[in-house]
């Protein structure tokens, strides 16, 4: 197995196992916490997660530029980065200390947040430096160590949350566990990093800190719109609806963990070559590589989408129980975003060195999303936020991005994506779905329906792909062999 493939697999495996662990934690919280307590738990984390992109500003990514190839003062560069992270984290801490916790509790109509957010005053001071330190291990080619560390800390966190959630049936100890695990992770990561990177340690230097900020702030501003849009709908629902409505909404507003893993693995392999082709002016070849990404990811994600759409209510009932049955509407709407996820537009703009245009469209989409989501929540209730997010993507962001890319690649907008092949993949998945839908007639619990339906769906989809798309079927098997069978052999 090649070294590069081994690294990609290590990261993908770590991400996949971490995602499974987080899903298990989410299921336990839904099962053992009341709706009000679940809302408090998730709104506390939402306040922190919404602030992260504004305060980190691409600072962790700056290490890839400043530390890579550095011969002197390597530890000093890391210390500079940690100093910035602590200052940025303290901004959020001071905000909470000066009454931000009370302000957010009033905005979200949840008095319990005043207490939980007071606990979180120290949290960003523990977590922000770790975001940068993890990049150090990747730069130093300790990718497996990074993946193992991330997996161990995630498992420790999830185990703590699950045990305390079951034992106390309250939001308090699960949140305190997050703070305690962060307190353990920071010194452990500092020890690992400074054992890995030798020499050049000194006090932070203002000149170097200024250089880091000059480099990282524009990069961070470019990513803020995309990061904020991920949690914007949840913030709107928290602000306009009751905590109980937010608990139901957030249980359905989930992205399938396999999406990022599949698209990320394929994009990692293709992006470097596509960037080189763009620099050499071979736009036609670069476009063919870009078209290959959705063609390959759709082979996995389209059938996954169709199956989950058919059995969306059974999935919610199996994981979260009868109390959250209404979450299946939000989950159904979120599933409709999968066709957008098969294309990594940001990678194409990066390869073309047009990140400013990508940032512009992201900001436009964020504004459209905000207006639509607020209006639709007012008209239809909480699930209107999910609908607004999807509509903003389909009718604003995607057409704008495809139009700009078509001009850069000097081709028709209809040639940007392999629409014929995508249509065939979707039809094969739909045909398999039509047959497997008979599983709804099986008496018994949701788990039985999902198991029977999944077996029938998988067999029918593979048969349809083999008959109607022999080349795509061969590519599908090739991807599985390269990414899974080799892992087993190694």
C-alpha cells in the first residue's frame, strides 16, 4: 500500500470511527434526557460551535505555511500560534463573563443556559490551542498518531457523556465531562507535540504573531460564511422557537457521517492533480477530473440518499424513539441536500486560485439562507429553517457556482457535471428503492424493516448498476477494493 493511501485511510478511518461514536452519544442523549434538557445540552454546544469560526480565523491552518519547511525556531512558531489561540479564546470567555451567558439565555428563551454557559467560560481556552496543535502532527508526518489521539479523546468524551447521561439523566454532568476531557486533552497534546518538535523554543514574538495574523485572517474570513451556514438554521430555530421545538429540530438536522468521509477521500486524491493541471493551463483535463468527483461519489451517496428517504421515519424511530417522531420531517429535508454534497466546489475554486469568488458566493448564500429561513420558520414552524437552507443552496448557491466555474473552464454550464451519468445512478437507486419499499409491509419493529429493506435495496442496486452502468459498476468495485480490501490485507 502506498504511503499516501495509508495516510488517507488512517484519517478516514479515524473520522469514521469518531463519527460513529458521536452518533452513539447522540442516540443516548435523545433516549435518556428530557426534551428540555436535550435542548439545553445542544444549545450550550451550539453557542460555542457558532463562535469558533469567528474566533479561530484560520489560525490553525497558518501552521501549514509557517511550520512546513521551517529550520529554526520551530517550537517558537507553535508557541506563537498557541498564544494567538489563547487570546482569541479569551474573547469568548470574557464575553460570557461579562453577561453574554445571560444574553444568550434570553435570546434562546432558555434560563438554564445562563448556568451552563458560565461553566463554559474556561472551555475555549482549553480547546482552541488543540485545534492548532493537531495540525502540527500532520505537518510533521505523524498522521497516524494524530488519528489515534483524536480517536482516543473522542472515545473518552463519548464514553463519559454516555455514562453520565444514563446515570444522572440530566444535561449537567455530560457538559461537565466535555470540559474535563478538554482539560485532559490539552496537556496531553502539548506533551506529544513538544516531544515531536524539537528546538527553537522561546517566548511569543509580536513580529511573528503579526505575520501569522496577516496570513490567516483573510483565510479565516473566507471560511466563516461556509462554517456559519452549517449551524445558522439551528441558531434561527433556537431564537424563534421553544427549547422543546429546538430539541426535535436538532434531532433531525443531521448530516450522514459517510458524506464527508467519501467526498473527502476522493477529493484528496484528485485535488493535487487538478491544481497542477490548472497551473499548466490544461483546463480541459482539469474539468474532466472535476467531473469525475461527483460521478464517483454519487455511486455511494445517491443510493444512500434514496434508501434513507424511503425509511427516514424508521431510522428516526429506531435511533431516537417515539418522542422524536416529528424529527423525520427535518431529516427528510436534510437528505435532499445530498445531491449538492457530491460536488466539492471549493476544491475547484482552490485549484483555479479563485477563492475570493467562492467566498463571495458563500456570503451571498448565507444572506439568502438567513432571509428565507426566518420567513419560512415564521410561516411553517421550526422545519422551515431546514427548507430555507435547502432552497438557498439549490436556487442560489449551486447555479451561481456552476455559472462561475463554467466561465473559468470556458464551457457550457450543462457540461460542468456528468448529468447523464448522475441521472443513470439516480434511476438505478430509485428502481432499487421501489422494490425495497415493500419492506414497509413487514410487521414488526423499525429495525426489522430497515434490515430487510437494506438487504433487498443493496442487492437490487448492485444488480441495476451491473446491468445498466457496467463501467460505473466496475469503478464502484475498484473504489471498494482500493479503500477497504487493501486496508484489511495491510
